[in-house]
């Protein structure tokens, strides 16, 4: 398996963070928790540090995976709306993230 360079891993981390932040920013519309709750989750992901870029990416994928799992019960209409908003920002959709990080 070919090793990936740190820049491509950093780019993937940033894309994952952009998705997570935009996704979390929309959840107050569909959940009872207040906006500050989701802002804290996004901040926690953004501030996550690891000894190497590849370990950071693995950790971010786990964190985003947890977010996907905790929102697996969102109604189809909500998922469609979130997908449209994410796609309009040029980000991966919730549906595609659920199919695999």
C-alpha cells in the first residue's frame, strides 16, 4: 500500500472538518439540543490534535462516524434537506458520508 503524503492527509482532514462543521450547523433545526451543543462538538473536532497526520485523520473519521451514528434516525426529508445544503456548499453529502468515510 502506497504511503500518502502529509499534505493529502491534511486536505482530507480539512474536508472532513468542513463537512462536520456544516452538518452540525444544521442539526439544531432537526434536534432539540441548542446550537451551542453542536458548536462545541464542531470545536472539539477542529481542536483534535494527534502525533501524526494519519492518526489525526483516523481520529476525525471516528468522531464523524459517531456523529453519523447519533443522527441515523433523522427522517428522510431532513436528510434530503441537509444533503442539498451541503452539496450547495460543495461539500460531501450526509448520504455519501453514511455510505463510507
